[in-house]
């Protein structure tokens, strides 16, 4: 990886170009996808900042494929990402948490060799109370032979991702991504409209400080999960207790734990026996990021990125964060060690 001093001013475009130069075989298509995602993130960030003034808070009075009421910003974010990426000739298909099926590349536009899967606005139920929200994305290579993307191209395990990341729209807007060369963070400077490298080569602390979990489901958890949560809290004196921090926005909770150390847990429960979070749009991309930062992610039985998806909107339990905390979940729930591929 190209090293930069603390005083260097490095835009995301410069950083991507420098990374690309390390791979002479690169065609620039993946770099182009990342540029387009950064542009879409700027547009969404602008709307998020002005949401209270622009009358775009609240419900759009329609439901998405998950049966959830879409927020107005959800719809804007979804359309912005699609329009920013559907004409560049780098993608053969897209899929969104907000859409029921494959999003095809429009007729007349060239198709590329990559597929984009994304959650346009994670945590959008928190928009009206000014809690940070985010965008999550995943990129995989096309594996079918036709020009246009097919379902098989989308239903690939997370270990095949070539890029993944997220954007958090909070007190500042930050984009974190990986292409398998470490995880790197860029903060948007609104005065110049550029993402600047602020967190090169992020490393999550091996031991966590924070536990992020929705305790309201405790009565619906299986006994091993209850035991795990007691262990995280230090009950029984086996381990140092973690401080509980839960925002209810996956991107916000994950981002805090990535930088400060911790574990985010969304176990299966009686009401959601297959888990709640989406494998392709949320769990896989964040698992790729956290493993590149030295952490781990599991569904309680195996590495998230090893799960073979069978449905576009497949749900999964998720335990993700600092290595030692996720290993504890693996040991208690799967009774076998969990290690990330190097």
C-alpha cells in the first residue's frame, strides 16, 4: 500500500489511482465504480444535511420489498445510486434492498463485468430524530457468460467480493471502503466537495470496548445467546464487561466499534428465526471491511462471507467486530474456532 504522511492531502480519487497503479493488470473499471459511489454519496449527504429544511423527512407512504414503509430519503438515495451507476458501462446489473428484483442496466447502455449490491439508506427509521444513517455497498465480478447480469451473478458468497464499504452521514460524512488492500476511511470536506483520506489502513482493536445489541429481544433469544450476552457484560467474572452502546443504525454502531473496538450483535430470535439483517446488502460488505481491518464476522455458525446465498433478500444473524469478542461468540454458539482467511 502507498504510504502517506500525516500532512499529506490525499483525495479519494488520488488514493484510488495510486492503489490501481499497484496492479498493472487493472482496467480502471472498479476504480470508476468507486468514483461513482463517492459522487452518489456526496449527493445523498447534501440531502441528508438539508432534510429538515427541504420537506423530505418522513414517509413516502409506500412499502419496499421488505414490507417496510419507505422514507422519502430512502427513495431519493436509491434513485441517486442507480442513476449514478447505471450508464457507466462498468456494471452488468445492480440489486438494492429497496427493490424486489435485479435492477437491469437500461437498454442502449454498455454492460460491464461487475455487479453492485447496496442498501441505499441504512437506519432510515432514525432520520426524523437526526440519528446518523448510512449507505452500504458491495461489488462482485460477473460470473455468467451473457452480456447482462443474471441472478447467479448476484447470489455469490461474500468471500468473492472485490470491493465493499459504507458511508456514514453524521456530524461529518465519512466513506470507508476496501478492495482487499486494507480498509481506508475518507472524510468529506464540504468546503471543497472532496473526500479526503483521514483514516488510512484502519485497524479495529483486537479486544472490544463496546457491546451493541437490542436487549428488547432478550426473552426471544436462545439460551446460548443469553449466556453470551451475560458474558459480554462480565456477569460471572469470566471477562471484563463491555459498555453497552446501541444506536439502532447498523452503520453508526458498526462505525463506532470499528474505530473504538467492540461487537455488534443481531442474533436470531423467535420472531426472526433466520435473523433480520440482509446478507447481501449489509452483512457481507461490512464483514469484508471488518476482516480487512483485523476483525471478524459470523452468523453464529460460520464466517459470514462463507455463507452461500440462495435468495436476493436473504436474512442472517450477525455478530461482527473485534476479533476476541467475535471469537467468543463463535466458541459459545458454534463450538468451534472462527478465523478469517488471510
